[in-house]
C-alpha cells in the first residue's frame, strides 16, 4: 500500500512538472515571437502577443509600453511602464524612469513635486535589490545584532560604536518602511477627460472637482465600483471603470 502511494505521488509530481514546464516554454515562445515581430516593425501583432500572456511580469509590461509608444498611444504606454515598475530590477527601473519622463513630456504632464519624485525613484531603485521579505529579514538581523551587542558595548563604554549601530538600525527601519509603502500603495491613472470626483461613493453626493486625463491618483479604498482616491489634497470618490490601476 505504501509503495502504491509513493508511486502515486511521484506520478502527480511528474505530471505537474511537465505541465509547468510546457507552460513556461509556451510563454518563452510567445515572447520570442513578439520580440521578432517588434524588430520587424509589426507593432500591432507584437502587442497582441504580449497581451496574450496571462501572468505579465515587469518585462512584458515594459515591452507593451514600448509598443504603445511606437503606435502613438501615449496614455497606455504610461500605464504599462508604471506597471512595469512593480517587479523591475535596479537597471530596469532606470530605463523605465527615463521612458516615463519622455511620455510625461509628450502628454504635457507636470510633476507636482520633482524633489519628491526624485527621492521616491531613488528609494525605489536601491530598495529593489531585495524583496519586502528580504528587507524584513535584514531588519530582524540588525535588531538581533544590536540587542546582542548593546550590553557589551555599554559595559566597555564603546558609545561611539553603539551610536553607529543605532544609526544603522534607524536607517534600516526607514528602508523597510519605504519598501513597504512602495510595494503596498496602490495607484491609478485617470483614463477619462474631466473625471468628476464625488464626496461619497454615489452620484447623489455633491461634486468636489474633477481630474484631467492621465492624472495619477493614490487609491485609498474600494467599495464595489467606486474608488476612494487622494491627489494634491483632494480626497473623494470616482468610478472604478474610469481608472487604470497600476
């Protein structure tokens, strides 16, 4: 009976291995075909192939953004490149940020706070070396090291080294907080002209203002077909269908 169960589990494992292997091979073939079509300037066909990939990673979103930009669809290019930022590496982020600056110019978008944007991008690039779980592990190790050494350092009057360790701990705490904010904060891009912002999740509420097309907003909450958003001090509700979540 035990031998039969072992064979059964091995068979299931083998089948799953083959299925996942075939799926990954199919995705690789689609990407290679799409790359070739893009190089041949068959942008529409390349875009269709990229769009057929179910689980799109950073590279897929980036390539789709390139296709949309080539086709002159700058808003969709912006959306794809912003989505590509999520799992991008340090080098990929530098390229994506360059492309975003170009599409911002084309769309006539003025960044409200360039210093804040530059600081955000700097943190985004250098924190991309580790995942959120990786930064949590580093943070835990730093705290364990500090707790392990603090008594000995105080006893030996090594206050300078203790101060340095405390400073490092504070820096890693800030890095972990920034990484958490970057990975968990949801953003959206308005895809309609003069999108009305309501005081509540219903048209019966009074109007607070409107957003122009391509405006980026921070998503605070969702209730069915409504999103609670925040942008430049304005907090209100807009239709989910009129926003591309990135």
